[in-house]
C-alpha cells in the first residue's frame, strides 16, 4: 500500500482485513455562498467528532482526518506563480483542475514520478499548468513518528484541458471528464514504473472540489495543511471526516474524504462488487469521457479500501453521465423489493437499476458532493447515524451526531435526521434542501423506466410450467451414494427441511476435525466457513427486519453500464435463488422454441474421469471453461453447469469448484456479465452449500438431488403426512431462507449483492487451487490440493459402484457422524470414553483416571481432532525446571473462567455449581446473557464474577453492572457468530422471566446485532458506557475466530477494552442452526495466533489481556493456548460435562435428562453436579499445566505466554490429509518492540467527565440520601452523562436506588451519546436542548426528560415536530421513564422490558424486540413497528396499520382503563416537556383518546388474560401460564 | 428426530414373564408376546443422544437410536435394515445378550434405561413374522474363492454370512451333530426356542453357505486337506475348555460340568437323544458358579423338578443397584435376577467350596466356607464352615480357552499366554490365511462380541482374499468393554 506503514502479510496477519469507521460531518451554505467560515465550521465539527476517531499506541498518530471543499480559487491564484485560466461559470467549477498529490518523499523518485506525469499529461492533450508544493507543517501540528516515517511529499498539480474549437477551455464537469483518464493513468503508471513506494496518489484532481487529508488526528489537520486555515480558502461546502481504523499503522491515502464521498460504514459485499466491475469493464464505453475508456482500467484500484472502491465506481457512474445523486442511488438503493406501498414510478426506477448494478451492501452513511450539491444517504437499514440542522442564515450542518457545531437555539430553523435508504440533498444551485421523494421522483421521471422493466424483464413465474419427473428410490439412493450423502444427513439435515421448511437445530458446538485434518473423504464445501459481521459492521435480523432483505434477483446478460436503455434490463427475474427441478427446466427451456434467442441456454457437463486423479479433474475443469466460452460465442446467455449423469468411470466435479472455476474464468475473460450461471448440483444439500455456490458466482442453484431426496423421503412415508410435492417446496424454501440467514450474518441484505461476494474464509486448501479457481480467496496456512479433492470424490464414487453390492447388505448410505457421535463416523473429542473418564475421574477424585481422560482427548486431538493436536511442545531437557519451582495450581486456576451460559439456557443448579466453584478457586464464572437474580447478585459466593452484556441486554441493570468484576460484551458466540438467539415462551419459566425482566410464558429474542454497535466507534462508546457504569470492572469484548479477528482485536483495544476474548468455532454450548454450528468461524488456534501477532505488530499487546475460549479440554490445550498468546482460558463444555452433561445436544428442547440445560423441575431433580467436581477438574488441570510448565522450563504461566517458538509443527506433516497445511505462520513472532502479554494495562481516566463533577455536586445525596439539584451545561463531547453518578447511587444504596427525585440534574445544550445510560431510580435528568443516540440505554429506574429550547424558531407554532434525539433510545431499559418532546430515530425502545417511554414520532423498527414496559408515540412512526415485540404495549397516535409488523402483534383499540392511564401519561409528558402536542390532545381528552391504538403482542395478551383469569379464580398465575405454554 | 419428550411420557416396561407354575411345566420361552404399540412407546423413550453411549456399549455398534426412532414411527422395514446393518442375528442377541447397551443408556442415569433389548428382539421377530427378515440375500457375483469356517457358534455363523454375501464360497464345519454350537446345545430352550436358530440357518443355506455337521476338523478332516481345499480358514471353535473345580471329591459320581448337563437336555428336546442321563429330578442340586451358565443350569434343574436348587457364588452378594466401582456407562456390578432365579431355588453368595462329600462313590454333600474373594484367591472367614446336602453338583465356573489338540495343534497357530489364539489386527493368526474369530481368540465372552468378531474377521478374510474389503469391520481384536 502506498505511503503506509501497514506491514506486508506475515504470520497470520494480512492487511486485507483492515477495517475502519468514523465520524463524518458536512457544512454547506445552501445558497452556494463561499466563505472561509464554512471551512472553519467544518474543521470545528471535525474536532468535535474526535471521540469517533481513534489513535494508536502513539496518541499522536491519528487514524486519519480530512476535509473536502470547493476549489479555493482565490487562494491558488495568490499562491502560484503561473497563470490559472478563469472559468466562465465558477459556480460549477474552474477551468483548471487541481488536487493534492501524494508523491514520493525521495526527491529523485519524485522527479521521476513528475516526469511520468508530464508525459501522460502531454499524451492526453492536457496542459500542465504547474506544480505547487503544498505548505504543510508536520512538526508544529505534532504528527506522530510512525506517520512521519511514511509521509509522502505533498504537491498540487494544476492542469487545464485542451482548448475547444472556439478557443474556450473546458471547465467543471466537462474538464473533470477529460482529466479522469489522465489521473487514472498517472496513478496506475507511476506505480507500474516506480512501485508502490513511488506511485502518485491524488487525494482528488478536479476542477470542482479538492481534498486535504492525511494520517492525522482531527486537531492536527488544520495545523498540518496551512491552506485550510488560510482566509483565502473559501467554500460553500465542506465535508469532514474523522477515521477510526482497527490498526495503528498509518496509511495516508486511506484517510477520507475520497474524491466525492466521505463514508461512515463498511461495504460487506465489496469483493463481489469489485469483481463484477472488473467483468463489466469489457462492456464499458462512454461518449462523455473522451478516448478509449480502457486506459482508465481497472476502475477499482487493487488493494484500495472498500470506501475507495465505492468512490471510484461512483466517480465512473457520475462522469459517465449520471448526476451524483443518481449514481449514489444506484449503488445504495433503498429497500424497494418488499415495499408494496411504493410509488410505481419509483419502483420502476429501482427495479431497472437493479438490473444494471447490484447494491453495494453494508452499513453506510455516505456524504457526497460534486461541488454543487451536498448530499447524504443512509443504507437501506439505517445502520449509521446522521443528523442535520438548518439555520436561520441558510447554513446546513450534517453530522454523525448532534451538537458538533455550537449553534444557538434561536438560530435553528429545522432539525432532522437521515433516514434509511433516504437521500438528503442540498442543491446550492437551487439554493434549497430537496427531500428524498423530490429527488427520486425527478430521477424516476427522466426515463420510462417502468415500461422498460415491463418490456425487458422475464419473470420465471410467467413462463409455462414443465412436467414434473419423479425419480425412483433406487435411482435416488444410487446417486446419493455418488455424492456421499449419509444417513445422518438425511435424518438431521434433510428431514427437518423437507418436513417443516426449516433447518435443523443443534446444541453444544462441534468437536469434529476440520476438513483438512479429517481422514475421511470430505466435501469441498467443508473447507470453507461463512464470514460474519463482528464489531466493524452489524449482522442483520433477516426475520424481524425482513423488510430490508430480498432473495429475489435478476440474472442474465448485462449491457454497457454507462449507456443504459431498455435493452439493459433484458434479464430474468428469479424470485428465489434456489430452483426446483421444474423451475430449472423452465429456465433452460426459455428459448426452446427459438423465439427468445436472448435467453438461449447451454448445458456444460461437469464430470471427470474418476480414475484420472488431479490431472483429470483439472483437465475437465479446463474443458468446461472452454465449452462455456464456446457456448457464449454461440449465443448462449444462460449457462448451466451440471453434475448429472455420473457413470462408473465419470464422477462429478465438485459443484463449488466447477462453479467458481468457471465464474473466475469468465471474470478474467471479462465475459462474466454476458451470461447467467445456473448450477445443477447433486452435491449441494445444505444451506451452507447453496450459500457457497451463490457466494462464488452462481446466479441460481438447482440442488436437484436434495430435492429428489426430500421427495423420496416423503414418498416412503418417512416425513409423516408431508406430501412429496410439499417436501420439495419445503426444502427449496428452507435452503433459500437459510441462505438469507447466512447473508444476514454478514450484514448483507440482498442476494443480488451477496452473489459472488466470496464472504467465506478458507482453511486447508492451498493457494494454487485458490488462485486458479477461487481467485481472491486466500489462506495464510496452505493446505491440500486437487489430488485430495479428486481422491475424495473417487472414494465416494467407489462406494456407489461396489462390485458386489451384497457386501453392504442392509446398509444404505454411509452413517455420517458429524453431528452425533457414531462408531463408524467422524471422530469427536467428546465420545463415550472421554465423557466417562472425565466424569468418573472428577467425581471419584481419581487423578489417575483423569490422566486417562487427558491422554484419550489428546490422542484424538493428535489424530486430527483439533489443530492444536498437530503441535508438539518443544521440550529441552536441559531447560526444564523442578516442578516445585513452578507457581502453584492455586495461582494457575485464577486464569480459568467458565463460559457464558445464561441462567435460562441452563438450570439454576448448574449455573450456581459453576459460579460457586469458580468463586472458590478465584477464577471467574459468567452470567451469560440472562441477568442475575438480586439475591445472587449480592452474594459473593453464588454470583458470577463476569457479567455479560449481549444484544438482548436481558437483566442488564445498573445493579447488575455495579456488581461485576468483569463486564463482557459478547460480540459473537462460537456456536453461531453473527446470529441472535431466541428463548421460546415455553422455556420462559416464571423464575427466568423475573431474572430477565420479562413475562413468564412469553418468548424472548436476542437480536443478531447489538443495536448500539454497528461499527467500531459504537463499540468504543459502549465500552465507555460500561466503564462509567462500573469504573472498577474490567471491560472485555468477546470475538469469534475468523481471518481478520486480530485486526478487530486491535480495533477493540483501541476502543479501550481491557480484554479481548477470542473464541473458537469448536466450542459453544448454545442452540444454533446446524449450518452455523458447523460452518461458521474458525479454530481458536488461528484466531488467537493472529490476534497475538496483530496486537504485537500494532504495539498494543501490552495494553490488553487476551483470553481464549472454545473447546478447551485438557492441560495440553491450555499450554498450547498460552504459548500462542493467551493469558486466560475459558471452558464451557468440559465443566458442564463434569457437572453431568452427557452431550445430548438437545439443549434447545428443554428435555435435558441430566438437569442441566432445562428449567423443567422434574428433570432438574436429576441433576448430579456439585461445585467440588468442578473444582477438582480445574485443580487437576492446573496441576498438569504445572508439569508442562516445568518441562518447558517456565516457572509461571506469565513466562510462557506468547512463546510460540516452543511449539513445533513437524508432526502435522505426518497426517496424511494435513499434508500441505503450513502451520508455521501460527508460530511466527513478529520482530517488533512489543511485549508478549498485558504488562501495561491501559489506564482509563474518567476524572474529566461531566459525571466527575456530578458526583461531587451530588455528595449530599450520595452520603445521606438528601435531595440535591444540579444545573450544568452539556456538549456533544460529554458522553454517557449521568451513568457514573448512577453507578455510585447503586453502589451505595443497592439495586433499589434512591427515592424518586433525590438527585435532579438539569442540563442545557446538546448531550453526547448515551445520555443517562443505566440511570437508577432516584436520579432525574432534564435536558434542555437535544440529545444523540442511545438516550436511556439500560435505564434502571431513573428518569430522563429532553425538551427543546422554546426560543428556537424550530419550535415556533406550526413548525412540524423536530428531531430531539437519535437512534436506539431506551435500548434494554428495565424500568424508569423517558419523555422526549420531539421525534427520534430508528429503533425507539428496542428491547424495552419495563420502562415507560414517550416520544412524538419515531423512525423505523420502533419497539423492536420489546418484552415489557409501555411506549407512547404521539406522532408518525417509521416502518416495521413492533417487529419481534413479544411483550409490553405501545400506544400510537393515528397509527398507520401498514407500518406495523403483524408477525407477533395486533393493532387494537384501547380498554377504558387504559384511556385513563394514557391520559395521565400524556399529561405528565405535557407537564415535564411543555409538549404542545400533548397539550392539544389533553384539551380534547377523552375524544382525542379515540385516535390512539395499542400495539399488543398476542402472546403477551394471552398471558395477561391468563393472569387475570388466575386472579379471578384464585389460582397460581405462573402455574397456569406455564401449563398453557407447554400445551 | 426422536420424540424429545418420549422419556417423560412413558415408563420402562417389558413383556410379562409367563406365570412361574406354568413355565416350569414346559421348555418354552419365558416371555409373553409384547404389544406392538407398547413396543413403539418403549422405543419412543429413546432420547437420540448426541453421544449414544448405548451404541458404544454394544460391541456390535448397533445404531440403537436410529432403529428406536424407526420403531417409534412404525417403520419396521427400515428399522430392520438399520438393525441388520450391524448385526447379523438380532433375533439371537435380542434373546441372549445381557444388554451392555442398556447399562450404557443415558436415560439410565436418572431413570430406567430404554428397553433396547426388547426393541431389538421385536424388530427382529417382527421382520421374521412379516416375512422380510430372513429373505435370502445371496451374493450377485462369485469371487471364486473359498473359505472354511470351523465352528458354528455365533462368531462362525456371522463370519460365514458376511463372507458368503461378499461372494466367497463358504463352508461351515461343526463337530457336533447339528449346526449352532453353543446356541443349539448350550442355551436352554426357555431362553431361545430352537426354531429361531433353524430359520436363520435356512436363510444362510439359501445364501449359499454350506454346512457340514458332525465333522471335527483336524480329525475327520485333516488340517492339510483343509488348507488345500480352502483359500482361507476361520477358526471359530469357541472357548470350550472348562475351568475345573479342584477340590476333593470332584471325581465322585454326580459331579458334572454344566455343559455336559445342559447339552443333554437340549439334545432331548431336539429329539436327538431319548432321555437325559444326568437328571435333576428329585435331587438336591448345587450349582457352583454364579454366572449365566449357572443360571441356565438353575432353570433347567427346576424344570427337571429338582428337590432343591442352590447356586453358589464366590462373590459376596452385589448391591441391588449399580455398584459405585462400576459407574455409568460401564457394565454394572449389581445383583441380577434372571428369570430362572424367580422360579424357585436359592442363591448363596460369598462362599467357596472346600470339599465334596460322597457316599458310595456318589456325591452326598458339599463343604463350604464363607469369605472374601480377592484377585486370584479367596480369604475364608474363620469358623464359617458349613455343609449342604447334594445329590447333583454342576460346575459352572466358565471356560479357560480353546481346545488345542487336533485343529489348533495341527495348524500350528500361536497361542497366547492366556491360552487364546494370537491374531493380528485383521484377525489373522500366526498362520497366513488362517483367521480366528470369537471366544477362541478373545477368550470367553458374550454372544455380541462373538458376532462382532465374526463380522470383523470376515472383513479381514475378504481383504486378504480380495486386496481390500467393503465389509463392515466393527471391532478391533483388542477392543474391550469400557471400564
């Protein structure tokens, strides 16, 4: 990478995983008046967003800051000694283009680079007006050393275009189009000649705008570039950006803004987007950009960031003829697919453009400008915040948060917020703000898009049906054998899908070998694992937020992206990515009559000579590629890759290999966009397989054999009364919905953008195979090749063609054994023997037997059961120390923790067993996501030291947090990273409901994302919140191992976490879809080693502790983990087994026969565990760890941590399949000056916070419970106000807090994020002004009131309701009150479980996942109200039924007693906030009451009714409810 | 997927044993028929464990959860296939196996285990009754290779069936008059009716297995001939050398080995013998040895209308529930009450015989002492000597190994220190082409181990003959039950 200290890939570190996020702001004069004050305001806003950025190990090295403004003509005219041509229309750009070039610091290289520029400029017919050295002051601005080391030289290049025939010079957009190929050439060709270190990078090169940016902190930016503070620098528009990168390596070009945008977010689908752009290049042509466009290729600069690629494509679309807003809407379309109420014209526009280009999907706030318009758009799900203000002097301020500029209330004319999929646009030409509808309607009217779509798109559903062919059992069985189907797959995977249309569920993780370590033939799919969103972007909830997702897509030939017309959408619409056999026949037969030649199809047979090994396989793939080329040349536009028709000699090429091989070939040939690729696959039989096929390029998948298998099962009566037809439909549905879930884990909403996005990690396939067939997917650890793949196919194939079938009489398919242990199946680390030995040894206290256990597990490990099994310890006899010199076991056990298992998922008996044992040992147990009863919370013997904060926030109260030694943020869990969870109503027993602040018998949902963490800077905020909630506790962040986890860990460290937990894919106890259980995440060995290496490379390791978690079972596991860099060790399954778990794997069914994973009192009677057993386990473990330490020559664990050189991987080679696996990268120790473990924990200074003042002022209350009143101003940088004060109240007075109104805090101004988070009872905050996101998060009894300044014109009578606070208000609140006079953003009251919240309008997804409490919304709501809402009641004024998600709730009229209650609430709102809306309603109450409806969860209503009935009949309500919910 | 809460709905239940007075009057099987719906309910108790310990507890590796669920849903054909996939003779094991699977059943931890053995027998019997269970399944092509299996007990028969299906020409030799080994002559009829065995043999014959009875290989057929005639040999002659009682009076009249006694009765019942020479009728019978063979003698003696029956066990009486020295899922040390034990007679524990007393060369009583069993010995408790009257003493102390003279000596196979035939991981003895399966190689064991060995040895033979084998190979020769 250019001008970057980012290290080259080494060990497991790979810079491709770097991520970033940020704060963004923009300021504009809507009338287009240029001034220096706009620039100044931009800079001020930037500095006030500093907390959204980050700095590395060296606080002087910022992650990047920058500003984008109009070209400051006046400045340049004064600053250069060459003449600059004057533009005839300066408003729309100059007659010269200028930009800040990043040039080699080395003078000789710089001269050479500039020579190249001169040559190119000449060739392009441009005039090189001159260069200007950009005045910079690295010293005074205080740029850190690392950034200085790689700092480029900054010179501005001034170019003019060729004179036109009339002698005028091109200017503005015209000039930019001419300059564009030249700039691309300069960037490409200087790198070609001079290498990365000598290439020129232009932050921008335009006649309209200019970008100043660098690897700076926000405060350094204006000091560094003198131009920014120069009074002659004027602009009507300024976009600023503060970056938070996950690493500490400065990289100058990575700072934002880019040439047109500043981006806050992450493009999840960028790999596929880039590939498709590459493929499209063959068709690209534009009459607007002079000359052959090919000289600008590649459009997407290799190695650039996702934001940079986005900018490059946006630039192309814009220069190629679209306005900037139009281009932005193509790349970030709103969620139109499921919106039935959408205007048909707008729908036509969206659908047409969906044929042209797939969405660039992911959380995004993109702010853009071309120098004339300033716009911003949010992604379809609104996952980034954005607020705007319009002032009385025509200034618009737009920013990631409110309060970035000090605007007096009397100058605020309007306050708004960005909305999901909506565009906000300032047009300085028109001198006004355009709303979303206006912008879109205008664009939609430009062409008859609806007609084009109607004429062009072919819909599968419109094609004539085909006759269904039923296949005999014998034939199905024969082919099942060829593809290696197992009895288990039929039972565990296929039966649930076919019978119920849903994937099978499992529990207790996976303990089978990675594909590459297995000695059995494995499907190539098994080498790939699904990637998932973790910290830097959020996963989606594809169930509750289905409105933003789409499984529908278009396939088929594309045309020139830059010359759209009716021909551009001559494509096929597939409603679903999975095709049944009949659909496939339709598709392939579209041109059967020859009347649709544009949809001619060709079938490529994907078989190879099974006896020919790797060579035959490679040859066959090559043949398929050539045949595909020929078919395309012959006019085929739908290519089917088929693995049907195997014979004794010809076996199927694994469909994934074939699909990706052909796809990548076509990308390389730039012919990919000419055809649709459809895969007819026999080997694809589960969701993961289908997801992979789509993810590596398939347009649609026909998994014919799994469908025929389903049909066969039904036909044989094995699916109850499910008919064969229904079984097929169910299976198609389950596979498609499963793919949606896989996509949503990664935060991808549409199958169109998921396709070919390659969001998978590979482990165990070598890079030769990957480079050739899976280009873009890489591995750092090598692996096996085509010979193994071909060999595995041959082995399966042989079983299908046994010479004498009677040999296998009574045996159908192979038995399987991946999910449940089977003797003939795959090895499992926990098998009958090891479970028995573990239980027996710890229960009978026989260390001798425990050694048999560890030996048995370690042997299985060595056989390939785990990656760590392949490592040998390097024991040097001479260095060993006597055992008695090694620290005692009692010290070692303090490093042990038990995993997060909620009370609710396991019984109180099991939960307390672990807690008591760990407390006695001095280790830590974990509450899991389920809260903790108050009596345990306050009992040092029985409570869990680690309190977990997960997405559902169940039971997360001030008291919960105050009583923690460690607070753990669960970003992901090993069993199912990227997914949420669900506790069905029948498992919500009364005692569980009480602990979780929920309602017995009513189901609880944990959302996939934390709704206050959509990016790394959000995580930083949550860490800050939790630290305020308990300054004494460590805050840890749990991640799941995946390539790039080290980079995330670095980011988490920079977000000020005290500890990072790296969990492996193998552990995990929770229930999960089998696809997730098996195919997501990676072994912890990889993640831990990568984390250790990356943290050390970043010099962050000394600041943060590292804990490992995932399937740890033996002392050997512990020592390997320590040597790879872990200082703490988490155990879940093993101590559960000690407590009695026998790996039933039915935790999700509440039928655990040993009383662990159940709440059923009858079964809990059977529980046999005791804390002593668990203590014995950990003490035995520690004793053996000591022996290892002694043998290795370490006297303590601390000495061992990170000493990977004491591991040896030569044994790995012995394993047949592991051949080619290169584990050496795990053992690399970067040669940097950084410690091996956490030696200098980061100090967190909270003494300068607002709360430090509040606590002093509240002293009378904290000491004597006397009432106090505090009055203070507040700014956006004052984040989490009130929380630390609240934690003091809880610490001193306990969970019940203080009497109401003991501490009244009045604040004035704009509050930073998380105002009043976890506020306990007795504290009231009244804010005069406005607030940002997360107001009242985790509210625990306190009261928060936000009201605007009455003097603001925005509050004038008749002005519509203004935005008063941001997104995700009251998230996880358990009790208390929030009154907001004004509108709020997305997800108001999300997961509220007990608080009362009043607002005057909300964004999308209000009351999502709510389980209790009351919400009153006195204004319009966004879409999807009440999604996943299982409890509580929301009262809506004049509700629009279409806005309510009907899955769980009904919209109903109010009961009379509610009308009274509501009136009281509204009058309180009126009194506390001065609300005019409330006053108006009350004026006419109860007539006005008729305008209200309630959103009532059906289950909740049922429970309330049962409660009433129980009360009436004098029965026990809980019993009645549980009886009813168990049916 | 199993019914996740089946075990909460149903209690363990089995077929009733016929009334004692009734069953003592005949030799028919002890159990009443069991209702199909009840069988399905019993199968529904299976929890389909993530780790099916039963499946490990079974030496055959019966895939118990899978067929339990098929029975639950009434899929008898599929259940039969899943059962036969690992077990050639479920109708034997369903009756005769002591069910280590049930000892390992997870449900047994806090509840009664699933009635696995019952379900197994019901599947097997249902399959036979319904007509598909014993359909001959002859190989579709012949390998042209021949194999001699010597011994027709469960190990030999299992090996024979497997090898025949793999296409080899298999001849089973039996030195007794009829095929079946211990299953025909050792097991009393009231435990397994003979026609159960005969129907299976008929299937095997139809599959091409040749049976040669009354031929003692090594004597009637020379070892040289054997090796000339066959490409491979499987020794499945069992562990037939009895452990002797070494006390004074052993040579008295009326003191017999259990097997001598049991065989006679079985021969009478199958009609190859007119009457028993050793009868318990009207006698005081003492059975020395507390094992299953002893119990077989016990039931037989009661049916022969003995005056009294006393079974002696050198071990102290085990607890009525699982002893903590044998925790779940191991096979538990506990008091087992077989059907015979509830039919009358008496069991005496913790005693050792010191001498047999005789009158006129005929046994008249037994001197005993109480004490404690220790490995390799017995510590008597002083002053606890006592005496029992006896007219018939049956020695049921187990077996020490295969007989060497004749076949084994002739073949020259290596014998281990334990007296069993040494074999390699493929069940081949020290003589190339000669394999061993069952008790002859393992030492005395259970019928399930014998069948499992037969299956694995067949795989070894097949691989030896064909280079590789697709035959299932459930067991390593060294595998033992978990402890």
